[in-house]
C-alpha cells in the first residue's frame, strides 16, 4: 500500500513540476557486492552465503519453494543508467528479471559456485503474511528503457561469490 501511495505522489509531483524529471524505480530482490554493511538486513543471498561459508547448512522455510525475482546489482546499475537516459518523467519502472526463482535453486547455485555440497535445513515459516512469490512485470522497462537483465541467477551468484571471496572487510 505504501509503495502504491509513493508511486501516486511521485506521479502527481512530476505532473506539477514540469522542469523536474521524476522517475520511479521499483527494485525487486537485489543482491550483490558491498551489501555486508547492512548486517541482518542484507539480502537472503548474502545471509545464505555467510551460513554456507561458515560450513553450516543453509536454512530456509519449509520446502524452499518460495520464489523471488532476484536481480543482480550490476543489472540494477544498468537499469538506473537507462532510466536516467531514457526514462519518462512520472513513470515507474520495475527493475527485476521477470523470472522468479525458488530458494532451493539459490542454494544449489551457491553450492556450485562455492564448491560445496551442503544439505538444506528447512524450518517452518513463522510469518502468516509472507509472500510466496514475487515477480517483476518488466514490460514497461523493456519497452521504454530497453532494459533486460543480463545476469541469470546462476551467472549473478557465480560473479557474486567470486567477488565475496576476493574482498575482505
């Protein structure tokens, strides 16, 4: 609800301020380098990486079939630059891949990229309001910005793991 209100406020502001270009970008599940400073608020991708790096079983909600539209931060940068160049004032663009992936696949990709074979530990979801699936409709972003994500989940995780392994905090 709050996101919809913000979209409407932004559109109204853009309509009233013709000299100011106002563009909204809705980021889906962003992951990528340099998010360690967020601590517990960092992406699930980073949290799972830390668990696995420590040799612990990755922990996710029962069955791991919950889906998210994961978008690598390098694609987010690309979307921002395209919005700056081509975005229409008052428009709000989704920044995602358009393809939801489940957490079991995330763990599989992390295992491959990290050279591990850790089993998943499942636990009951304690949140009755939890969304089981998010998926970006990227048609407006594609049409007006020419945006299409370059990184698949596999490629993004592979690049992320290489980056994490090569940088010490």
